[in-house]
C-alpha cells in the first residue's frame, strides 16, 4: 500500500507542475502540444507502474485508445485504455483474472486517473469495430503502453485488413453532419463547443482519421507531401489547431473539470488567461476604400469579445479547410474505381465536375479576379450545380489577397454582385457560401468587421454576421411559394412586390454598423447609401433601402411599447413611413429581423401587434383618418353580431356597456368585447339583484352556489392568437389588484405577454391578460379551470402583498447583466404617466414592479410587456396622486431601481 501512496503523490505532484506550465498567462500556442504530450507520457509511466504492480502475465497488453491514443491528454479528459487479452482468456470464466482487472482499474481511480476502460481479445476488438464506427475510430488511434508487443501488432494488422476506407469515410462524414446539425450547422454559436461544434477540433480529427484509414497520411505535413493539402493550408491548420487546443486546455483548467464549451461563465476568464483586456472606447477611422466614412467612436470591447472573435475566425478557417481536404480525400478514394471524373464545360473558366463547380486552373482567380464573383453567380444559375469543388474552394482560399480595394471598386465586380442579389433563386445559399469562403467580407469591407462579432444584448443568439444572413433568409422565404404556409400574410404582401432584391440589400446592411459606436441604424444608412451610389441603384430604390436600414427598429418599438389604440400614435407613425410601399417594406423587414434574433424571441402575440400596427397605419395612409367614434360603433356592431350567435337576450349587453368608456372599446377587438359581454352580463344581473335584495329568479334555489355573487370573476380561454391563454378578471377595483394578479401568474409559472387594465364607471376593474406557460398542452381545460379558481381565490385574499419569490438568473444574464433603467415621464397629453423599465429578465420581475406601484397607490391602466430573449423592456401607462409631486416621483423611481438591483445582485 505504501508504494501506491508514493506513486499517487508523485503523479499528482508531477501533473500539477505540468498543468501550472500549461496555465501560464499568454496567448502563445507554441508549447501547448508539448505540454499535452508530456501529460500523456506522465500518465503512461503511471499506468506502466500500476500494470506491473497488478501482475498481468505474458500475452496481455495495455493500449491507449481514443484521444489518449494520439499521445495528447487534456487536463480533465478521460484516460481511455484497452486491456488486450490473449486468446482464450476471459474475466467471466477466470475469477483470478477478474480480480486482477478490478484491482488495476481501482488503483487507477485511486490515483486520480479518470479511466475509461474496455477489456477485449483481438477477435472481439475486430468484431466490435465492424459493428460500431465509434469503436473502429477509437482503435484506429491505438498505441501500446506496455505488455505484449506481438498481440498489439497482430491487432493493428487485423484492424487494417478489416478496414474499408470508403465505407469508413462515408460513416465519418455522415457522423460529422449529424454532429453539425446538433450545433445548428454554425461555428458562430455564442457558447460554442471548441471540440464538437462546426469548426472545432473534431473537424480536424476527422480529416486525419479518414486519411489514416485510407493510408494517405498520419499528419498535416504528410498530407501536404502527398498533395492533399498545400504547405500554406498545412500551416494554417496547425496554427488554428494549436489555438483551439490551447482554448480547450485552458477551459479544463479554469473549470476544474472536463468542459469543452466556451460558456459565458468562463469566456472572460479564458480571455484574460490569453492576455486580453477590456478596451476603452477609442476614436477610429474605418479601414476601407470608401471615402465617405468619417472617424467614429468604437464601442468598448470586453476581453471575452476579443477572444471570441479570434475563436470564430479560427473556426471559420477550420470549416473551410475541413471541406477542402475532405473533398480531396473523397476524390482520391473514388479515383481508383471510377478513374478521372468527367468535366463538362460551363464556359472557358469553369467546369461541372460531378455537380460541383470546378475552376479551369488553380490560378484562375489570381489571373482573372472577375471570376471570383462569377463563381457565385454560376453557382446560382447553373442547373445541377450543388456546391464548389475542392479545387475551387482552394483557389478561393488562396485568392484572398486579390480581393483588395481595387477589386471592390471594379465596376465589373459591382455589376456582378448586384446580379447575384437580383437572381430569382439561390440568394440565401450564395450569400452564406460567400461568407463561408470569406468573399463576402472582402467584397463588402464593412461586413468584414462584424464577422464573428458577438452581441451582448441577451436576445440575439447569433453573431452579427449570422443574424444578418438569418434575416436575409427569412425575408427571402416570403418570395418562395413553398414557404407561403409559414407566414401567409407576409407571403401575401411579398407576392405583389416587384423588386425583392431591395429587401436583400436592406437585410445585409441593417446591422452592419454594430460595434462602431453611435447609432448603428444611422451609420448603416450611410453605408448603404454609399453602396447604392456605387452600384448604380436608381434614386427611388436607394431612398427606400436607406429608409429601411435607418428605421428597421422603429416599427417593433412602436408595436411593443406604445398604445396602438391611440389615434395619435398611428398618425405619427403613418407620417413617418409616408406611403403604403414604405410601410409594407418596413413590416416585412421587421418581422424578418425579430425572427432572426432567436427562436425564443418571436411569438404570435408580437406578430399580432405588428400586424395590427400595419393595418391601422395602412388605413390611415389610405386617406381614411381614424375616426374613433366610427371605429367604436363598428366594433360594437360586430360584437353584437357575435353575441346573437350565442342567443344572448336582446339588450342584455346594455348594463355592462353603459359602465364602459371609449378607451375600453378602442383597446379591445370585437371578439374580445363579445367574450367579455357574454361572460359578465349574467353576473352583472346577479349583482344587481343582490344589491336590491331580490332573489335570482322566481324558481331560484336559495341554496345554489350562484345565489351569492362572488367578489370577483375570472374566466380564461385559449388565446385567439394561437398560443397561451387570454384571462379576464372582473373585480372591485383596489390599488394592489394588478400586483396580486401578477403575483399569482408568477407563482403559477405563467409569463405575461400583455395586460390591458380598465376601470369601469362603477369602479370595477375589467382587466385582460395574455399569458403563456410551457405546460399548456392537450389538458388545457384543466389548466383553465385551475387559473379561474386559484386566481379568483388569490384576488379575494386580503392583507399585505407577499414578498417576491427569489428565482435564479440564467448563465447569460449573469455573464452579461443589463443595467436596470427606469424612465418616468408624462404622456403627450400630460394626463397620465408613461413608466418604462429595462432590466434582465427573471422570475417575478413584473410582480416586483407592480408591488412597488401598489405601495404608492398607483393605478396601472396599460402594460406592454416586451421580453427580448433574456432582457425585458416593459412599458406601463399609470396614474395616481403621488405622480403629481416631484419628490414622490423621484422616490418611486428610486424604489423601482433598488428593487431591480436587489433582484440582480441577490439572485447572482
């Protein structure tokens, strides 16, 4: 036992010294591979000592497999080993062997080695490899640590004989595609896995696996010698591999566990280990050939942002080189059977090679730079072309220096780029391929600055360049008939549009100025104005494109933050857009933009708000100025028509409607008015009889539950917008009513999307809430019954409001906290007040806000709840005597800020 303790202490001490060297501050990647190899050798020595101590006889061998088999061991990676048994040996039938194996593996764990072990004979290894490509891959990299060399050599020979290089290539590429799909086929995730994500270390390992299986090489230099990679590509691969390797090693060290994801919690620490520091804003002059750019103030950049940009550029290069080398290996594998592939001429510069676009010569782009953009135009327009060949990809990769200021200013290239955008098909694929091959950023120099740029706003889940391409994809789909079922109204509007390419240009430029400082909408408008002038776009189209870039946030802000029932809001927005063409274009871009931020941000309620704003504004632009009186009468007539279908007695609605003022009818649609009336009319009659001391009816049962009217009414139904519930609350008005309702929804796990609060002339609150919950399913009837009963009981309770429940902040919110902001100002008519709150989202936030308002006897008349990923921007229309006193206003704002800060600090 003493020797085991001594071995444990020596191993841990030596490992700590190696890890200390690996964790030395700095971004140099030169020593990372050596450090990992030293750690592997140290582990080998320890395993040999344990193997000898365990007393395995001749014929047994200990092999390193998997990642450990490559001779590089990351700080917290598993130590994957194979105990190779001689023929006839089996722990299932040999108790002594079983005990020896258990003792060896147990001793490994006692020393701190995280062992991943398998025990097989040669025949079992070959059999398992034939059935499971993962096992086959693991054994492909096996190496002998100690034991019988003859057994190891025989295993290697048997595995080589059983290997089918072409089948292995197909299996590994399919496996890679599945893995890429898991990570949404992008290296630009905000929390990428530096091992498994597209552009990660696994993409490089796959190249060496399939090359080794085919006998084409075991290292990057060997692949270069055999013509599968150029010397430049080999150098690029080794440099990017070293960077990714160092990032992964630092992640393991900082997390104190196996962690391959660059999670928000660790990004800053990893960045600081590389020597990155937060940069203060500085005045810069944008680089490029466009003379209209003026110096601007670049925004401050976090250390993590600098690291992630470096990571994304490395991942992008790995993605490109992975594609080139795998295509080369596939071609080499197929050449033996199929012979040279036939080339079908497309023109004098390009061929169709097995449905891949092939350049006529390796230096085509160097000699004829115009062919660079022609590549993507042919990719769009040539029938049958599915992608670019390895030779074409390599030629593009090597032609990057050619794409300079002269290239960008060339009239032929400008005309070709505009042609690409104006093609009827293939826009999205062409733009994505241009970005993957670095052509888009080198042609649009302003685009290059946002490639791999993170967005720390908590609702974008993509880097800026990927968000832009996602928006381009979204707006493009409105013009494709096969996608018309996704957003029918958008497709209907797009069907009548004459120049779809206007949207594509606007999408490319709408966020192109992010990170420069200043208003990115204004800066982007200047960029796109220059683009239109340089590319010969006529003045009217250029004005529309510039308008879309400049105003791309306006429609979303008004729809989600302002009262759409206010004619002045609609009139002001109508003046801002000017005409129906501009309105339609802005609507389509706005929907595409919101959908392109994150799958979580878009919902049916946001869609309804935008569509309502579009329709109200369209009517105003059509010359029909809003007539509140006529609009109200039209809604009343439509509501009465719907009520007639439910056999409501004639004039039964009168008792309720006489208690409602104009604002109620302006803020609710006809179907909502009909629903409220149908639900409340009978209850109002009950209340009236009870107040007069009359029984419900001559035949009423005095013991019946309805004989005593309830203090409040709560009714719920499935939302007409397609998700969540619409909840009606009718109760005697009280200052803390809104807070109690918010508290209930918070505790019950509902998120409030919208709240419309109305007080009747009889001093009853008639409130409508739009709520969603992840548990809404086919059992919605039970959920509705629960809400109706439990919310009514909550409202009837008296006493002080309960303290807010403490929730947990997400990792993103912890890493990128939003500084809480509170803005309180009178509305345009100085009759009520607008309260705007911006903060990180968390459970119970709305209840915290409403609780402060209730404590100051402030009534909430309208609540616009806008959740943007993990940030909220809520707007409230409020009133109350304390708002007329400046000192009280300051106190309310201070308490709100303190509440938001307490939540942010307390939950972190």
